[in-house]
C-alpha cells in the first residue's frame, strides 16, 4: 500500500474523520494539512537554559548543528515550557494541557518502587492521537511519567516502543545499572554511557521506520544536560584548559563525582550537538530530509546541581530565574523547528506560545487537526506561525503555570503583563508580583504598586483559570 493511500485509510479512524469533522473553527483559520503528513522528530533537552545554544547567544561552546535547525527553519523567542521541573513539563507537552489542568503538577516519586507518579489510565497523549492518525510512535530517553507496568508507562500512553529510563531519578546517573526496552529490563555494565546507547537506538528506529510507508513520530527526551554532569572524556577534554581554574573542583549529584564541572557541561552540550548533526545526516542519507519535521526544545530553565555554574555560561540569557522558578528564566526555553520546503529558512517568531501547543500542532501536521473548541485542551496549533501566515494564527488570551512544589507557585502571562506569586500553599493571599515584559524582559521591576488594578486582575486570572488537583493541590 502506498503511503498516501495508507494515510487516507488511517484518517478514517477516531481521530481522523471524526476530528476533521469537528475541526471547523481551527481549519477555517489555518492552512490545510499537507497531502503527505511528515515524519516528526521532537528532541527535548533536559534542563538546558534559554541561553545554552549558539543561536540563542551561547559564547563558551558552539552548537553548529543545532543552530542549523534555526538557520534552516524558525527560532522562537517567546516559547515556554510546561513547567519549571521535569515531570509536569513533560505531562503538559504530551497532553496539550497547562499545569492548571494537567494531571501531574510537580515531581513526585512512586512510593511502590521505580519511577514517578504515573499518568492516569484515561490520559490521551499526542502519541495516542498520532498513532490513531496512522503514525508509528517511538520514545527514546527519559520518561518520568510512570514506572514499569504502571498506568503511565510509555506503552500505555500511545507509544509502540520505548528505550531508556522510566525513572527520572535513575536518570541522574549516566552510567546506570539498567535501562528499559519496552517491558524488558536491559542490564548494563558500569562502563556504558546511557546517552550514547539511547541515541543509537533512536537512529535504528528512524532507519527502520523511515523505510516503511507509514510516517513516524520519534520522541527524543534526552537526559543532557541534566546533572550529574557525566560525559566521556573525549568530549570534556577540549574544554579543560578553557576552564582550568575548576580542575580541582568536584561536582556531585548522583553516581560518580566529576572534576571540572564547567568542562563537563560544555562537553555534554557539544556531544549533543554532534548527535543532532548525526541525525540530520541520517535523514539526508535516507532521503527523508523534506519529509521530516525536526523540533528541539528544553523542558525548563537551567539547573544549578552537580557543580553546574549557569551564571558562568549565561545559561538563562537575559532572563531572571532558574529551574524551579516561574520567572522567565525557569520557563522560557529555546524552541526550533525545521521543515524543509515548508518553513522559511532563518525565520524568527516572537509569538508567545507554550508546550501545550505542541499536541494540536503535531496533530495538525499529521492531518488529524484538533478542533479549537475541543474541551480539556489548552493549546492551539502553531502551524500558521510555522508556515509564515501569522494572520491566520490563533493567539492565546493568556498563558498559565502552577507548581505544586517550593511552597506552591503560580504565574500567568497576558499580553505584555506577567504575574508571579510564590508561597501560595502557605498563604493563599500571597502578594502578586507584576512585570511588563515588553519593557522589562528580565523581571527586575515589580509594577504591582504602580498598577494595583492590573495586579488584582492578574491575581483573579490565576485563581479562575485553574482547577484544584486532589493529588497535587496548590492550596494545602
């Protein structure tokens, strides 16, 4: 069966004809899906800051292959992660919901064994939707949304296959005792660097699926550059002299300690960039260059663990805050998309958007668009913006985040105005900080006293656009 005919048949499923029939508001304002839906590769970095890529201003190491995604595609300057920590950010990405609505709103360990608190059984992910639209679906890297056999395991969340860490705590060590391949535990020796093994499995998957008539979705939530700052010496070695003052400095987070953490961090990012280059060459060699969308983002802002010095690298660029913060530095992240022949090379977008937009965007690309009126979703398709027709782009009235950790935190953005509240679990009447991002991108001047009504409006917004979670309550 030809790929186009296969997709026509697949499109008649639950998320094919039914979704298209109910997608009037979205389709009326958006470019039609492509006749042959593309393969989709989504690379999710772990704790890389807004300033940790060359195309976003990094000066201490180079990322030419990642920068190529920007020069041959579009670079977003106001894209936001789902949360300021790993698990809820991934939940938001996969479900199309912000953290005022999604099921996981903080990092929480599984009390019964390996893994974290699982996604509920009735969760519908972007992988479910793409698979129902005819896609093969594979995930490679760090999961963190449910341990082995749980309701939230990747195999129960729309993925045909998985290779990597199910438990994000175990992913703190790049030389683990084991990884998971579907339901099988893969026992490793102490010399196996997990990232290398995971990338090789992802490349094998792309080779196999790229030769079939079905399009594929390859989700690549890599562990780099999360602590621990483990990387083979061949990658950190070139940076030891540059950061020689740190040669006697040890970083310790999990597993083996490391000397010269800055050299290790630069080496990790350089290795990752090399992997992106390998991926691009593979797509070219397979003749899939024009048939494949490649996206790259980070799950939250830069971390400060394991000896990492984000200020040395200017990892958050001009932004305030780090991982776990709901200031811009904790949630505004790089986002690059390359789609040869469809996205104008070297494009730059200042559209405020977020992880919950990824699900409707990928479904739109796949020919199974999600209706703008579909209940329970917070995202909109970014396809118009990607294709250079911003007049057709649906824009958010607001963006919202909450974090059920660190005393309870909230943030919202409406237009240029950004509001932040901390310690709301202990004090539901916690004061609102107010910033104008057009004038103060670094959130240095709190405007709440100058604009008290605006601060009250933003407080009311944060209180009314969310639902309370029984498992991750904001107000304890």
